[in-house]
C-alpha cells in the first residue's frame, strides 16, 4: 500500500506511518521522520491496532440521509432518453424537474453524472454513393500509403467568399474587454479561392477568381501543372462538382496523362484534407476581417497563403479505411433503429 503507484496519497501516508511504527519507534520520532503531527501518528497507529487494514480507510461521513432514490434517477434518465415534452423539442432542467417532482439542481446533477446534454445537437449526413466503400479505400490509401514518385494534392474551391466591411471602426482588444465590431456590414462582392493542398508537405497552391466555372478550374489545373515537377505524377483528390467533369476538362486531362483524378463520395467532402485548410483560413483570416473591397480581400488571402507556405505543416490523416467504414456502419445501425 505504501509503495504502490496507484495508492491514494492519504492511504500511502497512513501505511508508511504503520510501517515506521512497526520498528518500535515512538510517535514523535515517526512524526519527525515523515513530517506530520504526533497526534496524526497516534491516531493511525491506534486505528490500525484495533481494526487492522480496515482502520486505515476513512470512516463513513456524517450527514443527512439520501432523499433521491435510484428509481427516481432512473425515471429522469428514462424520460430524458426516451420521451419529449409536450411543448418543446427537448427537455430543459426546469421542465424535467416539474415533470418528475425533483429540484432543478437534482436534475442538473443527474444529467451531469451521466453526460446528458439535451440542448445540444450535432449534424451528420450519410453518403448514398453506390461506390462509397471503393472511394473511401482509394482516398485513404493515398493518404496513408502514397504512391512513389508522385504528388497527392487535395483540390477544391471555396466559393462565394464575401468581402464584408463593417459599417463602423472595429474596437480593438483590451484587458477584460473582447474585440468589438458592429453586427451590420456592407457587401462589396465575392471571390472564389481555388486551392491545392500537398498532403505530404502541407504547402498550398492557390488561385483566386471572381467566377466559379470550368474555365476557371481549367486555369487552376494549368497553374498546378506549371508549379509541380514534370517528372512526378499528380493525384488530385476532389469532389463531384460539375465543373470538374466537363468535356473541356476531360480533353485537357487526356493531353496531360500524369494527372490522375480521385473523386470523393457524394456528401463526403470531409474526406478531402483541403477542407481542413479552408476551415483554418476562414477562422484566422476571413471570418473576423473587414475588407473595403474584393481586391482587399484577395490581397489578404494571398498574403495568408504566402506566409503559411514559408513554414507549412501538413494535416496528418490517421484513420484507416476500416475504422471509417466501421463508424459509418454504426451510424447506419443507429439511424435504422431510431424511432424519430
């Protein structure tokens, strides 16, 4: 008990007191050696003499008897998980307290103990692509086991990025006061960010266009072709947007056989790592920005990508295809058994 790493500190100290006393030392000598009070040594020495090992544990605490039974807690959990209130889409602590006859504090404690948060919800969508399994294995295979002498680029477009300008100056951050900006804004137009993320190095090839058509995507493919080594094959991971499959794009790909396209399943853009880059640039550069025009917005986006490429850090993919498919199968089973 004294040496076991998982012993509680209080229990380990009591065990050391007993072991020190076993050698015949006085209470004061043991107290000086262990850095505790003499009364503490006397207490646990006597408790161990009378009750042996059980005496080293804490005695039951005094207090009022329990008033909420297990059956009442079970009722709260059952109502929370299996029913809905008549006038709302989810239970609140006050509504549950009224329905069960408990206090709001008791309901809060019960929900917290079992990790229930009825007010929260998350979104999901299952892909209905008939080739979902094959596409998942193809793309995850490129992440976890990329081909030799080839680049794996995650390609997509972040369209309709708005150049929003706040109607009044932004108040800077101050101690105790967050950054403040007006809720209203003036729209100055939109732009579209075409990006290709190198899955291995983390570098980004970007291009900005005011429109989002196959002509602009073709220009972006030409830029990728110009900025990547000619000796390497290029594997592009992209979604099923119509501009990626036009006859003009197909003709260009036939003329450039080193390009290989890998399409994500429908409704599964989360498989494309460039979406993680879009979330990053939105959070760090776009969402809280104030731009006087589209040109200003485009300059800031280019500056962000240029600065990021000086010290790029790749997004590391860790989930295997089997892990993803097992997770999707579990969600399918839950939705099939759901009564909602």
